[in-house]
C-alpha cells in the first residue's frame, strides 16, 4: 500500500470514529450536523484512497491539474463519488450524497426535527462504510471497534407526527421539512443499502416481545432464523379511507383540493394496494381496508409540496387511463364469453 494511501485511510478512519462518538453522545447539541460533517469527510478520504491506489499512484486521479501560481486542488467529494459509483441510482452513492447534502444544510435551525429520519440514513451509511473499507483495503473495522459503537443511538419516540409538525411550524419551515421527508422516502425506495427502514426495530434481546424482528442463532450449523413478531393491525393501520381523508383535509393548503378520487389515484400510482398487507395498507379477509399513519403522513407531505399541483394532474391522468384500460379489458372478456 502506498504511503499517501495509508495516510488517507488513517485520516478517514479517524473522521469516521469521530462521527460515531459525537452522534452517540445524546447530551451533545449539533450532533446531527457534526456527524454529517465528519462522516462525509471520512467517505471523501476513503474514496480518494481507493482512486489513488487503483490508479497506481497517479496524482491526477485525486487532484486537478495544477494552474500556474495557484495551489493544486484536490477533487471534491461529488467528483470522487461520480468516479467510483458511476450509476446515479446506486443506493450506496445516494446514501453518501444524502448525508453530504445534510452537511451543506447544517446551518438550518430546524434540521434537528429530522433527526429520526436522518439517523436511519446515518446507520446505513455506517454499515456501508465498514463494508467498503473492508472490500477495498481488507480492513475489518469490526475487529478494531467495539460492536456497540457502530449502532447509532436515536430516540424513536422523538419522531413527530407530520400533522403535529404542520401545526408547530410556519409554512416555509414545514415545506422545508416536507422536502427532506420526501427525499428520505425516495431514498427508502432504493432498498436497504440506501437507508434502514423506519418502520422496524431490530433487537438482540432475551425478551422477543420487545422487538419487531427477532434474530435466532439457529442450531447444529443451520442458518439463522429471522422471526417477525405479530403486530396488531388495528394499531399499525388504524384508519379507514374516510378517516384518512379527514386528516388530510385538515392540513390541506388554502385553495387546494384533494378528493376521494385523488386518494384512490395516489394509492394506485404509489402501489399502496399492490399487496394486501404492507406498511401503508391492510385488507382483512372480512372487512373494510385499513391504512397506516405513515400513509397519512406521506399524503400530507405530498399535498403541501411545491410540486403538488403539477403532480396531482399527472397522477389523476395515470389512474384514469388505468380505469379505462381495465374497463376495456372487462368488456372484451364479456364479449368473448357471450360469443362462446
């Protein structure tokens, strides 16, 4: 390993360790912002170490060409990310970019309201960093650090309901919060390499009732078993469509409309009812469909977003075309049956 590569890795590991230590001190204020600064720096140094080593020590792999009478400048983290992760939708890349953007927004005073969302992104970022430093340089950080250190401490109960935030914040701040939550949802859609799902708690515990997912070690060399605890759907999905509409309409901006048809169109386009049981929707064998608070929150964020008016029309058109096609297929099948 080259000398510069080793120096970059040492600094990267130090920045990574600092980010964990700061975030895991609940009494420290500004910990979300501090984590994003040190963690982004850790990734930047790791990416540069990888690029430098992969190029057999070529300085132009991590530096711009030197201009006369100017100091040589190194690549930015965005330039490094694009070089290493060429796929724009790579979930690891999107995770790093998300945290880097938090760093750029760290001066915003209400960013702490988003900590429960950000902590899921941070935790996945920590796991990704550990995976890639091992993959690229055969450095096993799990042997160097205590296992508990890589688990970020966060208070799940501090996650405010969107409707609560809407009442507490002014319009500008609520739109700012909503835009970040929408970005989190988009990131969540890329899979568990982008963020830890917000809907589950995973624990290693003697009492399985304290966890949504229980990890069992297995016996006699068999693979470990993952058991998902039963969850009361009346608690996780407490609303019927009528009640969802009532909650959404309370937080609808003045001059905007959101009808039952809009709701059905939203559910269709977002794939809410693709399965009979998911984090948004539950259809009991006998009874009316029920919806979760998370769906209510998502719709409130949607109707308060700047793109609501344009997106609303697109969603309704997609749903209308779907219904027309469904009707044509039904009529065609009926004609086929009638004509034997």
